[in-house]
């Protein structure tokens, strides 16, 4: 580790391929860096800094956002700002645009990447995690054995157990004609981080009833997850905010909120139904503007 005026700085490599990046990450004490917004604040979390940094910005395709008929392919170094301004302006992708555009603060959004946001298991308040859950996204993982893609739900539940080194190499979001919305409740003493997040994606039938629901919940527990009980309870019903809130209150016990400095667990659970209502109100407004 280099030093300057008594201050230690980590060394840094700039690989041009996934294979070289994985090789550079092999030694103990190395860490991948994208936007750097998480690593730079490690001292504030009382964590030791990495001895070596592996910058990923030169790897081809890692900053690419590609849209085709079947899916949107998102490179892991795509920033929040790029997603906010370049994702298709469709109701189905509103949830992902809002997750990108409302997270953190403008300075962080210009630097922070979607890959870094979902890669760390230590960050419970990711806006992207519940949004991607609501969209049935898949995550491509590269390691020394090759590349594989897994469902976002499985990725979030198992990423802490992956054998090092590994990288998120791509996020794949299926094309959708759904309606969607993203709601979050930040707490003043938590800075820019929300204490609860709800992401909703709905497919309606010809009668305006919910044919299929995907509801992701984040920041509430250590790992974001689908609210399957609410999804099932709302299937076959109208997509009204009042009903969604009422059913959410009945099923709020599906979660055990985590206690942290920003909010106690019981409070996180108590605000869930309100966030559900707000998300469904957004979807209802879209329906009124453009009847399905």
C-alpha cells in the first residue's frame, strides 16, 4: 500500500476484461470499485479499507444499457442517473426509473452504479433490490468457473455465500406491459436512506382485475424479498389503493422489521400499508390516463 505524507492509499488495477478483473480480485484484501460511493464511506461504518482496488470501468459492456424486444440488458456500471434518463418511458419500467431517480441524493446518483448497489449484502436499504424483484429480473454472475444467470430473488438470498471472487456482469429485465410504481419512506436521521420500500408491478385482465402481482419489499429486513402473501391475496381483485392498503394491514405480520439507528423494526412494518396504498394510487392514476 502506497503512502503519502503518512497517509496510506490502496493500490489500484484497471483490468480490461472480466477474467483479468477476477484474477486481480483473487488476493485477499482486494475489492472491486465502480462508482465508489459505498467503499468511500467504509470508515464511517468503522470498516477497514481495502488494500487493493480493482477498477471495473474499462471492461467492455459494463457501462452499456441495451434495449431489445425481449429484455433490457443493463451493465453493472450503469449509474442511477443514466437509468433515470435512458430507460424506456413505459408504465412497466416506472418502478425501475423511480428506484434509480429517487435513491440517495443527486451527487451519489451521478456516481453510484446498479451493480454496486445490489452486490453488497451489507446494504439493506437498496432501492434497486425491491424494484428488480417486482420485475422478475435476472442477474448474470461471473466467477472463475464462468458466467451464469440467476433469478434476482435467489441472488439476493445467496450472494453473501458466493465463493470469492465474483462480479455482477449484467442485469437482465424482461420486457413488460405491466403497470408499476415505487414508494419509499426516508427518515431524517437516516440521511438519504429509506426505512421501508415497496415496489409494485401488476398485470391486469380485460376486466381491470389483477391477473398477476409482483411486490418487492426492501429496507424492512436485512434482505429484500417478495411479499407473496399480499400478491396472492390481491390476485383477482381490483387494483384500488384502499383495498390494497387494507389487505396489506391484515398481512403486515408477514415481516419482522429490523431494528437500526434510523428506525425501530415495528415502525418499518407499520408504514408498509401506507406505502402500498401510495404505489397503487400511482398505478390507478396511470389507468385513468390510459385505460387498459
